[in-house]
C-alpha cells in the first residue's frame, strides 16, 4: 500500500472562507483549496478528510495580530478556532503571524482565490522559520 509523503497544511482562517495550502516537510508551500466557513463542524469534517487523504502531520494557522499588537476580534475568533481544532484533531498545530499575507499577494496582482494564497504565505513563513529545526 502506498503511503503519501507526510505534509503540512497551512490555514488562513476567515469569517466566510478558509484558505488552505500544502507543503511537504522539505519543500515550499503551494495553494490548495478554499473551504466555505459554514460552521466549525463542517470545517472539522473537511479537515479530517484532508488530513487522511494528504497524510497531514502538521497544521500551521495564521494569527491575525493587529499592527499595534493589540488583541482584536479577528484574533480572538482565530484563537477559538485553534483551541477547537486542538481538542478534535491528533496532529501538531503551530501558529505564525499572518500580517500582510493577503496584501502580499494582492499587490502581486492576485485577485482570485486570495485566501489559499494567504495560506501559502502563512505556510511558507513557518517553513522558513523552521527549516533548520
């Protein structure tokens, strides 16, 4: 039986959409999917399918800190989502600062599927920070 190489899933969590990116442990991130944020139960079911299908070992989620560093509503919602994932999934979950991820790609002319590109930037940031770990 073929077992796919372990992968890392990057997540850009939003009110309406959740962008996803994938990377092998020793590569760069690539845009993957966008899920509608219908409910936590919906997202959890979809993420469980992806974890199995793609052999996900690590999830990296972007934390939307404000420019001032102050706590904001978006950050609190994302932290709640992360806590729920940690209670329901058996994979390692890490976070990175996601400031400017969407802006980075929109400045490069990306207008379609921006959420999965933001997830790609989040995952690439984590990969860069952990490449010698």
